[in-house]
C-alpha cells in the first residue's frame, strides 16, 4: 500500500493514472498534479476510484517540495516535460521521495538530450538511500528491458542492436504528432547518431533509411535512422555491443509537412521578436497543432516496437527479434488514449509497481537494463503490452 505522486496530465499521464488505478493493492493513494489543475480534474472524472489532484509548476522546486511535504508520497512518477526532470529530482531528494521518469533531461534552449545531467545525481540519491529509475517508458524503457532479457536468456554476448519503432496508425489529420509536438519535432530534426566500434557516428537527420518487414501483417515500411537516448545507456552498461542503432517509421505526409515547416523556420528554438514580444517559433507551432491527447478517438492501426539483436550463444552467431504490437483502438477503449501514450504509460506504471513492491530496489540512479528484467517482462504480459520473440 503506497502513495504515489504523478506529475503531468498529458496523454501519458492519463494512461499512468488509469493503469495505477487498476492495481489498488499497490497504488493505494494517488495524486495527479500539473500546471493546469483542470486537466487533472478532467482525468480524475474518468477514473473508477477517487484520486487527489493538485496544481504545481514543475519548474519550481519550492512548489514541488511543498506539494510533496503535504501529500508525502513514497514515489514520484514524472511524466511532465523532459526540461523538468532535474527540478523534480531535486525536490525528491529534499523530501526523501523515490523518483521515476520516462525520458531523459534536455535543456530548453538546446535540442540536446543526454544522460550525464541525471547520472550526475548518482551519489546524492545513493547517500539519501533513494532510488531514481530513468527512462521507464517504451523506448527508452521496454527496449532496454528487452535487451537485458535477451542477454540473460538468449545470448552469451550481444554484438549488434537495432531498436526499431513503427507507428502504423493513422489519425486522419494533415499533420500532427503522437506526443508533445515540441519534444517530438526537436527529436526528429536532430542529427542522427549511432554507436559503432567504440564511438558515436553522426549523420544528417533522416538521411539514412532502409526497408523493414514488420510482423503480423503490418508489412514492409521505410525506417529512418535517428538518435535515441537508450543507445547511450545500453552501450555503457552492455559494453560488448559493437554497433547500436535506433530506427523509426514516418509517413511521407509527415515528412513533407516537417520539411516545409523547417524550411520556413517554424521548427526553430531560437527566439524571435513578434509584436514587441519574444516568442519561440517551435513553441508557437505546438499551440496551433492538434493536441496529441485529442488523437485517441481518431487513430486506427497498430504500433510495433522491438529489438533486432545479433550476438553469440555457445560460440555460435545468433539472430533474435523481440517485439510488442499494440492496437490504437483497443488502447482507446481501455483508457481513452492512443497507443503511443499507452506504450509509454504502461511501462511507467510497471516500473513504479516493481519499485514499490521491492522487486526492483537500490540506492542511486538506475537505467532499466541494470535491473533484473524477469519481473518486468512478466508484468508486460499481465498489464497490456504482451511481447513476442523469435529466432531469425
């Protein structure tokens, strides 16, 4: 029986709250907080059991500390913006609260996301006897656990890792992003990076592409090389990996609109002067694009996210594929959200569940692959994200 504070009332936050409510024997008291309390109240009205709601500015450590001291949670689930990771971690340290997030920190004024800012908290969390679990979403998150599971059960040594993310859904909108538009566009337009022979290799955004045949009728799709944060932690914690890449699918329509927006400067994060006010073009674009949470009832189709792994077992080369397929319409029927929010929110709940029940425990800052993958893999099958694997 534990109190949990969830910060962030977007699509992912809504899924996390719904899924926590399905396990009341663990999550006995829940508070949902965000900058806009009305959003929290709207989500609370959809739930089968009562929760508490609150307003908090997650940029302000003093506000977070006051809220945590009042509610006294055992764990804080951070599904706010990545810009706010450090302020929430600071508040957790001050209040003696365990911490979990789904995406690593990045500064507002630079499209750069790395783990070093959060890894720097290792000794402070260790000395406080607190656990900080980083990246408990799907990618990062489940993909890290998939890799750890493969190393534990299928390989003696992993040499190559390709994480492949496909959203084969269609929301019918001319242009929309399936999660926060600002974060999504910053991520997609950043230079691609992959790990090869002990170093990072950089290439222009969306320049490298190939075809991949996805399972269970999804079929052949074009996948694009990108950078994603789990590559940084996985190559650090599994040093046998010689090559690691991250790939994602994009529709031609999405890429066409994105190219135009880039060409006219709407994806820029550099401030400009407009009518005597300073604005960030990308932040303005976020306001005029569809809210990702509005896409739930519109989206049809499936996602497929998995890991293609090559390595050695008993001295022989082995190829292995492990993946999850998630249906947008089934997700909306269960929790009122599309599959991109669902595939992030469910692993956040599972990571929190494992921390609160003691299946995962420790003092310090942890990435998902550092912990025993077995209980997490079991919970995926129970809580809505069943996985499949096969030898290739």
